[in-house]
């Protein structure tokens, strides 16, 4: 194998697949990045067996030549060293040549590196995905959906199914739900494609996979194609394939957790409430469970407070746009509440309370495409 490649293109490609490569893998060959070149371009592959990323660099794009191939072929190079070397090479062009026993020469300007490669035939095959359940979604919307749900996944392995986000598609509406049993985040979007006849349930994508996917997808209106199978999901962008395994097991039915009515409904500014809780949590962090208390004072105002016996107390008054129903006293985890508010993406929110010890629901003041449910904390 012998070829020349634009260094910036190679850096971008390697960085794209590095997100799937883990140094802690039990399969040594997966610590490497696989490179395959032919007359059409270069394909880079990285995998940790849970996530696999394939990045394609075309030989020519928009009249620019990225790659000149003299001899096609494949090689696997240690990802950690290869990525660091490529970033620090002096010239705009890199020449790579693979000799006997997979010894690989890299030349750029006055620099020359020799790396010991691995047999590409030993690299695991990427999943073969049948493209039957396929739909598309805008990249910026996909990133937003991930951001508004993935923070609520469980970090505990005692219930592995809760470490993922549950996706279901029905009647052209995609619903994403995450819960760690103390809180719940739900986002629904209409899919504007030919997916109206497509439906699936209980597709649970690991939170780790979605976090990595979010770093790769561009924040633009460009469509991302999504292919769902029994145990894999594939996200396809212009030059990238992102595979993730799906979690086994049944995600709990969370629809029954969302309250249908409320005893107290508050409408108020998202930013004002977030900032007040943020300040109150400065003292709450030192106490038990990072607890903050909310008390309605009248129809126009509520009080946010926290008390840490060793440090002190804090009281915040926040204006309310409207209040309907009974007066209320409730305590909750400040971190959970702040993460929920940051995910709302609206200037005003509606909070529906059904009692001091019942979960409360946060929604945008207009619409219900985002729902955040938080379990209160008993403080007495």
C-alpha cells in the first residue's frame, strides 16, 4: 500500500473515528485504527465493539485532490500514536507506505516515522445492517434531542436498560425517553419523511453512544439517515457511518408516570428560576443530597431556599407569571432541577405539581414536546 494524502483531511478523519476507540478494550486489535485505500479514497474505521465509526475521505472533492493512490491496500496502526504523529507532522502532505510484515513508513517534510502495523484481516467486520427501517432527521434537531434527554440516563449498572435512551416511532412521531428512576426526560418530534408507515418500540440506545454521536453530527439542517435493526442502530451522514449496539431488555413503561392533572400550576421565567436555584445550590451542595426547597408565597412570588447547618442559609425570591391552585411547599435535588431547566429551550415554563411528595412535571409554557419529570425529596 502506498499513497499521499492531505494532512488536514487525515487529521479530521482520524479524529472522527478516535471517538470509538478505547484504550480499555479487552480486544487488543481494537486499540488500532484501520485504514483502507483504493482509487475512490480512504476509509478509516474505529471500534470498541459497542460503537463503530467509519469515515470516508474521497480522493477528490469539490475540485480539490485529497488523496493520490499508487498502490491500494489496508493496514491497522496504533490509534494513540498514529493520531498524535499526524497532528504534529510538519508538511501539508503525508506519504504513507506499507512494506513487509506491515511495517509502515510515514513521511512529511523532513520528518519520517516508522510504525509497526497489524494485519487488517484480523479486524472484526462491521455489522451488516439491512436497510428496511430507515428514516431521516435534521442534524441540528438530532443534536438537540440528544441534549434534552441523555443527561437523565442512569449511571448505575444495577439496571443496565436505564443507562440508555428509549426511542419509539409511531404515526410519524419519534419519542425519546430517559430515566434514572429519580427523574425523567422526554422529547417528541414529528418526522418529516416517508417514515409515516414505519414504527418501532423499545429501541434503547446507550447514553454513551448518543454522547459520542452528538460530537460527530454537524449542527446544520443536513439530514442524518437512521437505520434501525434488532440489535444495532446506524446513523449515516455525508461521509460518516456511526454504528451503535442497542441495549437488551425491556424499557419500563413511563407513560403512566406522567401526571394527568395538577393541584398547583405555576408559570414563570426559565432563566430566572434556573439562576435562583443555581445560587441556592451553592450552599446546598455541602448538605445532604443537594436539596433546595420551593415555597409559594402568593400568586406573584415564590421562595427558593437552602440550609446547610455548618455553613449558613440562602433565600431567593422569584417572580411568578401566574399561579393556579393550592399553596405549595416542596423540596428537590438542585442538580436534577437545573439540568432539566437547561434542557427546556424556552423563555417561560409551566410546572405542574400534584402534591408535596408526588413527582412534578416541567413543560414549555406553550406546547408539550419536552417533558421533564422530577421526584421530590423528603426533608422531614
